[in-house]
């Protein structure tokens, strides 16, 4: 059953019952000069996560990638990833699941603080119960994004037993399957709205803040130039985490974030 047949979306939809990776397929389309396409799959056989991790994507999830060619400077590209996290969170909430965002773009259930016995997850969402992840890929010049592919993987109707440690699914959290077509339509509609124009993009950070579980918490971030530990106080353009540390205030642009106790 194709989740994308009859999918009402503000993009043209290319549906695959099975594909290697929707991000990979969207990149191929970018090479053919396509734009405003959502590649949606029922199952992926070679999907990728952040930091070269593998991403488990069997039938039952919502696996999609949106290809656009936004007319914005490359420095603002991280806002598209944050917008996808907001859109995914809103779609999950509409499905009755209390989703929140862990910086930069993991969608979790609960606050993401590791439970005493919970093992570190190989999904990167340590201890938290991870519902969804986002992988953005792009090409462009400094003054303008060329193409941008935002890939979203949502554990929709999946048994958490079959997922990596630390992961959960919408169906497990709400106790009933979700309508994947409706979920994908809501997600794509919200994403399109949040990224429609430079003015709309200005609304992404405020929306992200409202849905964040990371702000106000003690965090440990493995950033490119070392580990930053402190209290997360804000997220700033274009998506940096602002952390108060013993040595003062730091901005972290990318990295793996862990919520600490206390
Ligand atoms: C993460 O590591 O948290 C990001 C996971 C992103 C997975 C999605 S599934 C749809 C799209 N296609 C891919 O190959 N990856 C992304």
C-alpha cells in the first residue's frame, strides 16, 4: 500500500515502494535540475543518518526527502533543518504524541534525559526516546544555496523492538497506528509554510524554541573543536546552540548533544 498515493502536498511527489535512500534519489533529481520535489518511500534499503551512521528504515515508517532551490544565502541553510524538526514535531503532536526537539534536530518523546539504565543509543539520541531524525545535504555558493535536500526519517508504525536502542515509534507511543499519508501531508505542509520566504524563515527560530526540550538544561555537546559542557540557554541564527559554560558563553554550530541530569 503506497503511503504517497493521493498524498496532498505542496511539492510534486515521487513515490517509491522501495528505494536505496530518498536523500540519494533527491540528490539525483537535483543533478537533473529538478526542484520542489518530495521523494517519499515506504522502505529504504540503504538509508543514511547523520555523521555517516546507518539508519534503519523498514516498511512502516515515513521516509521522505524534500528537494528545493531556495533563494537564500548559504548561511541561512541550517534554518531549513530546524524547520523540518518543527514540522515533524507538529505532525507528531497532531497524531497525539508529545514530541519535542533535542538540538539540533532530533525529535524525541519525553525530555531526552538519559534514564539510569538506558544505554547510549547508536542513533545519536542518547537515552532519549527518538522518534525521528533529519539529514540535510546541500550544494551552493556562499551567497546563495544551489539545491537543498532535507531528509526526514520518522519511526511511524514500527515495533521499537526492531529499532536501535533508544528509539521509539509513533504507534508505540500512542498505542495505535498512525495514518502515514496524513502525517506526511501535515509535515510537508508545515515545512513548506515555514520555509516559503525569507520572512517566513524568520519565524523558524521562535517556533523551534517553543518546541525545544534542550533549552534550560545541562548539556554536553561534542563539537568539532572539542566538548562543550554547560547550560543551554538559547538557539541563535542560523541554528547555533548558545551554552553558558564555566569559561563563559559559547556558541556551538554543530555537534552531538547529550542532555545531562540536574
Ligand atoms: C539522523 O541520524 O538522526 C538522521 C536520520 C535521517 C534519516 C532520513 S530517512 C529519509 C532520508 N533518507 C536518508 O537516507 N536519510 C534520511
